[in-house]
């Protein structure tokens, strides 16, 4: 029985940024989730972190919109996030 949706995300120490680690790992995880029957894979990022959104685009996710005051950052501030999704037809 196929699953409807799942959310994925990642955290990587900044000393490893720019090495292509997250797009490579993210693509593998995304492919696994599709094989497991998920029809919608979602991810979001703080608008102040556009590099995370770039990873989402690189692995095939599509931007769907900005959610206002959706999440809280490490300083306790409510922040807007950009939502991305990969949808299996």
C-alpha cells in the first residue's frame, strides 16, 4: 500500500558545505523514498538559508511557495520558510 507523504531534511556542519555532500545524499534518500511508495516528499528551509533550497532544486524538488512564520529558528524567532516538494505521478 503506497504511503501518501513524508518530509525530509538535513543538517550538515558548515565545515563540509560546498563539497556536494548534501545533493548526493539527498538524491539517494529521495530515490529510496520513491521506491518505498511515497507519493509526495516535502522539504522546507528558512528563507535566510537559500543554499538549502538550492540542494532541494538539485535533487529534483520543485518550489511550491513561502509559508509565513512557519518555523522557529535557533534564536527563538518565528521565520518564513520556502516549501519544496517532489511529487510522483
